[in-house]
């Protein structure tokens, strides 16, 4: 399975910047839906209400999905790869 990777940065409530990737099937083009996936994720991190839009979330590239990513997508429609300051 090929996935589109959206490089995402969100300023946390404490001023630190979260960096994570949102991975979706490569055929998913509904950017509002992709932003909602990111908003759902940041809510789980206690960052509900923080800005996530085109300035914070941009298409980066397409890659082959790992089995873990494929399982996430089957369950939730997306997967998150945490990069920095996500905890």
C-alpha cells in the first residue's frame, strides 16, 4: 500500500512545537478530512483547539506503508508518525 505523508507542525499550548506526520492512503485527497485526522490526534495529546491548517500541514511525499501503518489505516483511516515534542 502506498501512503501520502503530510508533514505537520503544531504549536502546543506551552509554546513548544509538535512535529508529526499524518499518513493516509495515497488516493485520499480530501484535505479537510486529513486536517481532521490531525486535529483528532492532537486532541489525544491534550492540545485540543490548537491550529492545524495548510500552514501547519503540507503534503511531503508518497511512500510504501509498513504493516503497522497499514493496520492503523484499516482501523482509523490514517496513521501518525510522531517526530518531536508529541508527548
